[in-house]
């Protein structure tokens, strides 16, 4: 039986999916939903008529009733107060109260959402390759990085994955209804309640759903392509390749990963993860300000264009909110850069052969997410966060490089890689062993080794 790896970038407002079939062909493909029209799946649920619906963008249409929104941060806020948004909590509580489901745990709704995304994605995959109709599907889902490795967020998100696997198991699959065109899934309130209190226990061998920190997906999306991709790096004679950082500005979180790269004496690309963290601030507050003039009943897919228009006006409420977001991001990012440089200095003491004597080149920063292409954001990130002697000059800021043909199916016009990169990295992430995150302010050597997948970076 063939295996198929599915990477699910569970975003606060939009969820993106990629898949990969292990074998001689290393190409990763994006999943398109609803007659191959949509490259993302709205991260929300509609409750009406005794049913819970997860709909693709094209099937969503006007929303006459408020949905359950911001599912990921809503779930995270139960165990981490940094993600708490009182307005979202109140809105979602009202939706559940009106449906008569105030006691149903949040992770059950989130598990249904993930199962729906996977079910519709599988149908797309099988349409593209009928031989995968009997494949064994493995799902890798991102979650916010635990900044201090406590595992609290991971354990909480794991509950949603158990619900998702339960819903897709042979014993419960009949409860998850999918329309013939694979544009939406639904489940009755009563069946969802049964799942909530009668979940299946899976052994390690039975598990088909796994969590991966968003920061690790970013790094795998970028570093795995350095040997095979179009990224311009110094010639092999140049030992240290500098500091590289990825900023992913999502709806509820901003994920920052900072890494150092160099070539070993045999030409192998090696990397040290200086710092990575999910900061609980994102574009959600900007979206709310931008959408206040927009009738909630108008089509959901008009929102992004409306937000872009609001950000082009200097004095609009959305633009004012965006600048407040950048100020908040700067304060959190300052601390992360400080920890990163501290870890770099400690690493230099561990292995002097890997470092140029007295100079660390200015970092290269890559932007992802809905705000990744914003010029104001790029300009702000180009200014050094610290007056470090080793960080002279402006930082280079650009979009994340697109993998070459043969490794990414694209096309860019239909599925922009800047928005698919995390799902792509989740698929690549499945090919290597876990990488230890050094918590901010701490210094931990990287001990995990890749499983020998072609083109992988060696983490030290």
C-alpha cells in the first residue's frame, strides 16, 4: 500500500494543504479545493439547522449568522492566556449558546474542522492520482511553538488530532458527511456530541496524525531547498553563510525563526537554530478594524481585497492598527534577536572553525503570511532591531524563495508559495527527526540528525 503525506498549515483565518508521495519523485503538490478553484480553506465553522459545516471558500457564500472563527487561537487560549481575545471568546460563546452546545469542548470542533479539511483534500488527491485511493494517509499539522518547551500547547492540540483521526476511522466515518462535489463537510450536533465523549484510543502504530511546531516547518521549507534551489549563497570556499530569519505574520500569531548557516569542510550545508518562537500577535486586529465597514453577510472571499484597500490609506483605522501591530512586534522581536545573538556567541565558542573571525554578515530576512508582501513591513524589518557591532547595515528582506521545478508543483499564479510554504515545510518536515528548539535566553546544542533525505540540511 502506498503512503501519502499531507501537510496541513492550520491558519487562524486560512488553512493551506500540500501533499507528497514518498518515492523517487520529490515533488510536493498543493491541494486545491472545490473544483480545484481554491488554494486555501477558510478556518471557520458554521452552525445551523442542527448541523456543523466546514465549507470551502467557493461554497461559503454570504454569512447571515456569525460563524465560529479564529479556531486555532481560540483553542490555544484555553491553556495560554497570551492567545486570549475576549471579543472572539464572547462571539464564539454566543454562537455555541444559540446552537445549544455551550458545553462541547473546543478541541472537538477543531478536530471536526481538521478532519473535514483532510477528507476534502484526500478526494482532491485521489482525483489527481487514482492509485492513491487505497493509500495510507499521514497528516502533519502545525501548532504554535511552545516558547519554553513546556509541551502544554502541544498536549492540548493533540486532543483535536485525536478527534480528527476518530472521525476518519472506519467506525466513525459515516458521521462525517461530505457533499458529492467535495465542497463542504457536515456533522449533526448529536454525532459530534457522541464523538466528544467517546473518542477512540490509538496505539502508536495506529497514529496517522502528528503535530509539528510552525517554526520547524518554516525552517524545513527554506533550508531543504538551499542545496537544490535558486537561493544565491556564497561559493563553497566561504565557510560562514550568515544569519537567516523567517517572519510569518499570520492572523493570530507571528512566527519568527532565526538560524545560522555554514558549509562544512566537505561542502555539506549545516545549520544551527539560534531561536524560534510564536508571538501571540498578528493581523487579526487589523482585519477587524478593516472589516468594520463591510457587511458581514457579504461573501467571505471579498475580505482580503477589502483589507488591502484599507491598508493603502494612511489614516484608515486598519492602517493605524497595522502600525500598532508593528510596534508590538518590534518589542517582542527585540528580545528574540538578543537571545539569538547570545546563542550565536556561545556557538562560536563551541566550534571556532565554523566562524569568520570578527564579523557576522547582516541577516537575510524572508517574509511569509498574509502580510508578507507588505512594503511597510519589509521596510521596518530591514532596520536592525539592535545596534549590534556584528549587525552593521540594513538587513536584506525579501519573499521566501520558491523551490525549483521538480520539487514544487505550483503554479505560483494559482498557489502563491509565500502562503503555501508552511504546508510545504510540514511535508518535508515529516522526513527528518525532531529538532530541539533552544528556548529564548538559553543555549542548547542541536543534536538531531536528518534521516538522509536528499538535499536536507545537517542540523548541529
